[in-house]
């Protein structure tokens, strides 16, 4: 769907209508007429909500609350299931339509070969609560929806398949029954990434178009995670190894079964012998890489013999070669990460009983005579603030591995770290012993990581992006001037609050080096979206490469006008003041899901940092912090402080004019204004007021919060309209405006039920509503 599309396409609308009708039939058949009538009544009320004024909207929400308050517990759960399935179904229809349009345009076949590279680092989402079974059912429905759009002439049959899967979805729990372990998350990610059609697409893209690499945090990201150690890391490596071993068996079976005739009998025997060797590598043991390299050598020899005999490569063996080329250790390589303070403790400890020390030692044990880079591609140091942090990571790798085999990657994620990054990287470059490794082993690439989630949590989205933009361009200039190739690892997520948004807006201010080698995390819910079909995988890669090819060459320090800097500083000041207000932190505990994060059975990582006493901002983790604002529909970090700063600046006509001019001339500032408009279009203050009204805050506190937030939100909206000169907040993507409006009100019943679940201590109901609201906010945020 292109930005010029003014409304939602008819084909998509028809598909959604057909699927929701089927869901209605399932609700009636499985839940009975009473449930169906109530779900339908709620749906019609929410349609009415879209057209109502603010006061009437609040009355409708209050009425809905009273209605659902009277409902039996079992009935509430059924209503949550019905609404969650509805929102998931809408997501599936939109993704199916995207896949269908890509197939029509054959975009994945138009991508010209490029020297630009892409590295995706997959990570489990710490706030994902949906069950794997539920996700797989909707993947099936999505595939069938594509076939309906293609008009294969069997529509009634295909609709019956969708209905059957919706019946199953009604019976199968939407959410997890227990908190997932790290290995559960690894298996889930690999089940998405290593489907045959997706892996084939990754291999083909890497072979024919441009280098494409896949990494993962899962199993390597020790930072603040008590569930990760050397044993868990090995389990996660084995999880991807088992998948690859299955592919090897499959490809070798096809190689053997497709050969006929006495002339090729020798190849059949060698193929069978080769397959028997794969049993030795199904479980990773010390010296593992010796066996992996032996199998690779035999594959290459067999292919050479085949070419000599037949005169052409065997396509099945070619596929095996590609697999070894892209994944030389026959695993999805991990990225290691640990906090700088823990690394210091590990280096200075008399015993090496720290998990990160054991993890590095275990990798060396597995690699044997080969490099641990077959298993791990980087050693990221979080909370990197001093040169001693680098020295400690260097020492630890030397002590455990014997030499520097993986790049040491500083992560700049706080205001101070971003400000100090230039001097810190200068000192890294001054370490001649380390830079020899960069030139010899790391392809002359010097890598740093930029943290979006923590920086936006601490200073707000605008200040985060301005500071990261300055850091990015300054480090690009520094590293390039020293004759190294800069690599920027972007620790961003799907939402605007975590550095996400449209690709063009995310990268509008990046230097060419960051576009030529695009490396970014793909977090939890975005893994499904990025790897949902071969067409979508190809399209995502196509967009990244095309964006690199079309972008202007940007080098040297970024030119940010003084007025944008002044505006950003004022916004950050307002944001920082709000975070320190006792009433604000009290509100976070009382009127958002923060107080019951622990009962939601979220991801394996702890949702909070352990800290005694009342809530302190430092104890809040970045991604659950965003969850609180997404669930309550307020999306606070993106817009807070914007309105107040704008009201101050606009009093001076000259400053106002300069800021409007900056919007027209600055890619960085313009991209922020567009993403801010997108965020504000998703905010529903009436819903947040409902959370407030049912909190245990006193009436004076509630009134103060409502007045200050309402005023700031209104002023922020005014800022977007006055600076852009546009009435609509989504003038740049009008079809999305319609999508948000149609979907947004359908999430409200889940918000109401979440409040009721919290009030009645119905933890399962709360958990289900978190999943449902997340589904509803997926496309809209």
C-alpha cells in the first residue's frame, strides 16, 4: 500500500468483512446466542464511539464499564477472547493483503544485486504474552487469506478452512500458561525464522542480491538476565543446530532420491554416507566445529565430483553449500551482552564463576581449533561509560578465550554515554593491539551500538533522536578518518518510543555508512512481521537496500539548527521534571499495568529491576515502560514536553518561524514531526482517564493529572498542525488514518476488561487483555 492511497483498498475491506463474519459464526456456535449478541452490541457501541464527541465518548466508556462489571467472570473471558481474535484477524488480513500485493508487483524479483549489507539481530520480546499455538493458527489463516485474494476459484472451500482454524483458535488459549524460559523463546524465534520457505528466501537473498546475515540475542544477552548462563547458551545454540541438521537431512535426502541410473550410483552411496555423518553434529559438544568443518569439506568435494561428472552443480548440494556459507557454525550466531560493572567484577574476581566468563570459556571449548565467531559475532558492553569498561572486556576475553576473537562493542544508551562517546571511541582506536585485530579479523570494521529504548525512556523520544543523530554522525566522521569502516548497531524496536517507525523516517539522518551496512535488532512481535512470508522478507530487504541507494551522501557532523537544539533541550527538561514528580510515579503504579507486570507471565527476562522501597524510575525497565503507555493508550514518552516547549517558543515570532523553517529543511526534525503525528493519532485520552478514574488515587490527584496531561496533549497536537501546516495528523499516510480509526475503538472493551480484571485480581483476565490490546496496537503502534 502506497502513501498516496487515500483509503483502505476494497479488496482488503472485503477480506476483513468475510473473515469477521466467519468469526461471528464461530462465536455464536461456540459461545451461544447470548455471547454473540453481547459482542455484537459492544461492537456497534464502539462504532458509535468513533463518531461521538469527547464527552459522549466518555459516557459510552462509562456505560460499557457498567455493563461489563455486571458480567460473569466466564463471560468476561469469552468477550476478551472474541475481541482478541477479531483484532488478530484484522492484522492477518492486512498482512495477507501486503503479501498479495507484493506478489502482484513481483518486487522480490526486481531487486538488483547490491554491495550493501543487512544484519538482523533477533530478540525475544519481554512483553510478549501470546501462546505459540495461537500464533501458528493465525499463520495458517494468513496463508489461506492470500489464496482468497488471488482468486483461485475455490473461495468457499478456503473460507471453510479459515472457519475451522478460528474454531481451533477459540479452543486454544490465546496466552501462555507459564512464564517462558529462555529456551522457549529461542525455539519460538527459530520456528518463525527457520521455516523452509523463509530460510530458502534468506539463502536466495544472500546468494543473488546482497549479503544478509541473521544473529540473535537469545542465549547470549546476559545483561540483567539471571536465567542465562553457559548451559542455557548451549541449549539455545543447540535449538538452531537441530533445525539446521533437519535441513541438511532433507536436502541430502532429495539429493539421493533424485539420482537415477547406474552411472550415478556412486553419488547415491556418498550422499547416504554424508547423511549418516550429520548425526554426529545434532548435539553440540566440545570440538564441535571440527566435525562441522569435516562435513562441509565432504559436501564441497562431492559437489566438485558431481560437476566433473555431470557438467553442472547439483542444486540440492548447492543449497547445502549456501547453508554452510551463511551459517558456518550451523547455528544462528549469538550476540553476547553484559553490563560493564559485572564484567569488571568478573575480571577482578579470584574465581571465574561469573556466568559471562563461563559463557566465553564454553564457546572456546566448542570451537576447538577454530574461532568462536562461528557461534558468537559480538561482545556488547552495556552501560559503557569509561575506557576502563573497554579494558575490562578486553581482559576478560583474553583470559577466557586466549585472544580477541569477537569484536568488543560499546553500547551508548544514556545521555552521558552518548555525550562522551567520541572521546571513548578515540581511546579504543588508540589501542593499537585491538585495532590490529580490527584490520586482521574484523574486516577493518569498528562497531558501536546505539540504544534507543533506554535513551528515550530517560530523556524522551525527541532528545533521544537528536542525541543519537549527533553521536552517529560524529562517530562516523571519527572512525572513517582513522581509515576504519564504521558499523552502527541500532538497538531499536518496532514502536516509535523504541526508535521504530517507518524506515525512511528512522534513517532520514543516518550517514551513508550506516545505510550501507544496516544492522538493527528485530524485537519479538516484529520478528513475526518481518518474517511472516517470503514476499514480506524480500520486500523488507528491498526497502532497506533501495533506501541506501537513493539516499544522499551524508558525512561530517550533523547540521542541527540552534532552534531545534533549543526546542529539544526544553522538551527534555520538561520530560525529566515530570519523571521526578512523586505524583507521576504514584500514577504509574496506580493507573497503568506496571503494578501487575509480574503476574503477566511475560518473557524470560525480569520485567523490573529489583529494588526495595517505593517505585523509583531507575528500577523501571525500558520495554515494559513502553508497554504501560501502550496498554493505557497514552504513549507518553513521545509527546510529553512538546506542547509546553512549543508554547514558549511560539511567543517569539522569529523563533517560531525558524522552527517551521527547520521542519522544512531538516530531515531529522521533519521525520520526528511525522512520527509524532502518527503517535498522537493513536492516543485516546478518554481511555487513559478511565484507568485513572478507577485507580486508588484521590480525587484531587486525579483532577491534577487530567488537567496537566490534557493541556500538554492538546498543545502537542497543536504543535504538529502548526509546524507542518496540515490539519490531519497523518497527512503523509492517509490510508493509515482510516485504519487507526476503524481499529482503535475496537480495543476499548479490552481496556475496560483489563481495569476490571485488575480490580477483581483476575490475573488470567488481565493477561488475556494485555495480549488483545497488543494485537490491536500492533499496526497502530
